[in-house]
C-alpha cells in the first residue's frame, strides 16, 4: 500500500495518490493532471477511481481531464449532482483498490455532499481518513458556503457537528487524518501549518472537536468567519458543471506577443495586464496600468480575491520562461481567459522604448523618518483584519487588501499614501491597483510590518485599538 500526499503550498491544497497491487486512486486532484498520470505509469499502476470529497470552492479540480485521460471513474458522495458522468456513492459504500478498501462516510456540514473517505488497509485495519474540508488539522471547514433557501450557516454548522460526532470521532485515535487544506486556505479560519495528524491528537487540541455541546460548537465555528472570496461560487459551478480542458487553455494563452502586438491587443481587448514578477522588481519598472501579483506568493488565491470576473481577459508579463506556470496557476482557480504574454518580458518592452511606470518603495527606516518628520502621514495597513487587530501601528488605517474594491473610492487621489502589509507582497499588489485606478501618489514600505517592528518607532505606536474599515 502506498499513500502520498501531494501538497501545493500556493493553494494550501492537498491531493492524494493511493496505490495497492497495481491499482490506484486519486483524491481531490488539481487541474493539471500530468503528475498523477506519471506517478501511475512509473509505478505500473492503473488509476481506477477519482474520489472527490466535495465540490471545491477554492480551486478547479482536475477530475474531468483525469477521467478522460486515465479512464478512471469519478466518485462523489451522497446527494451530489453533476452535469457530467460521475458515480454518486451511498453512505457506507465500499470501493476496492488492489488489496485495500475505501469506505464512504457521508459527512455533510461544510457542504451538503461533503464526504470523508476511510481507508481500510490490507489487514482490515482502519488506517486513515481523507476528510476534505470536513476536518482540518486544528480546524473544521467553514459552514457558510452552501447556504441556500432556508438553510442557514447555523444549520450547516449543526450538520457538521453531527457528522464529526457520529462518523469521525468514534474512529480509533491512531487513525491518521489527511485533510484537503492547510494553513493559508480560506476554507477555514484556524488551520495548522501541519498537513496531517492522528485523530487522537486532534481530539485533544482541535477546538471544534472539543466542543461539549452542539450549541457551543455552532457558536465557535461560526464566530469570526470572513466573507468568502468572490471566486468561490464560480469555482463550485465549474466543478459541478464542467470546464474546458487545460490543453485548450494553454493553446489560447501561450501566445507570445512582441511589444507592439502586446500594446495593440491591450488597447482593443480590455484585458487585465497582470505582472507576475517579484514585487521589488516590478516597482522599478512596469507597463502603465499593470497589476502586480507575484508568482512567489499566494498568486492564484489573490487573483481570485481581487479579480471578480473569471472570464476577464488577461495579458501576462512574467519573468522569461514563467508563462506556462502563470497560466497553470490561473487555471487552477478558473481564470481560463489568458490571451497572450509579452515575449521577452519587460526587457523587450524597454528595448522597444515603450512607456514605463514605477512605484516608489522605501525601507522601514525611511518610513520611520517620514513619520517622524510628519506624524500626519496617511498610512494604509493592508493586512487581514485579524492581523491588524492583533498588533498594528496606532497611526495607520486598516484597509485590508481583500476589500480593496470596496474602499478605493474613499481615498483622495491628490493625497500621498504609504502602504504596508506583513512582508511586502500584498502592499505592492495594493499599490499597483491603486496606481492603476488613479491614486498616483503611493509609496510601498518594503519588508512590511515585520521590518517596521525593528525600527525605533516608540512602543506606544504598537498594539493599539483597531480602526477597522471594510
């Protein structure tokens, strides 16, 4: 028996490759399926099943392409309804993979079709559970995504409590928990950086498994849930209804454009100019109106949070050789309308003597000096509300990047704004968006709050009451 967790850090997502005696199964595959096919070929195995724990909201699954290319059967849990051919399992149903078995445990709550898959090994022992978004390490799935009609978040939280207490907690303490996500995912609020654990340890440390009553569980699980990113509902629809193949997305997007062709297409297409380079490299020179979301961070989730329309045409500016990676990571969250990229990157643009814009980026010590010279400077802290509430500078305004589309209109285009996040990734995203929207006087604080804390700003400037705005 072989179990491999395939963890993708930029999405905080875990897929699983399971194999026994020449047969394999994939759980919650990402959209690019070549790695799973290669693993099976390398091991001389045939992929028999593709198990989906639920209709994912934070990424587009690879179930359709993988089924087409491998001949495997797509399996969902009870109540799931799809627009494509899939097997809808019943609660307690068992699937055989070589010498092992997978038992279906219907665990609604995160969504109505959410299902946990219990692996029973060659000796008949209950070895591990693949919990999807039902149970995370340190948390449980948010219960607000499947609300409809009279079904409320509290109703779903109550279902989740019942699922955990009737289907999962009775399992042996040595059963291993393999979830679909880790820290950084928006599918929960308190996930651990660990990506698996024993069920027994989770019973000891996971707040959601320690709740003594259903009422306590509902109150704790629903407290402090932020609105889901805008792309979540659209990803669910794609996972239920289908989508075009990744090869078709590549064919449309991997189109090299010289600077003039790039500029012409940008002018007539209404495309978003998406620059995926490092924030500090971007700041030194970029195409006017381009938005910076770097590939070296949580690229796809931030695109999903900030670009409302999945059908938005996108033109890419990347480091040379990074075009396909950018298109792949966009497609993971459903952005399939990349229409080309700048051949030769910014070097070719500058060689053609095209217009270049910049964003001033200063060190934390320079920011300190600016404040000491003028305590009335306008400073935007674009971290998440929880980060700001935990600790922040007294004179800063909380303007979470997640909600930039809501608060941009409150800014004064004639004013100068210093912008910081935790480390410098999100602040450059914010600065580039604001500049593209006519807020021209933006100054990025490189290194973010982490660097600012190492300056000599007086301690009273920290740990102050939140000035939250959404």
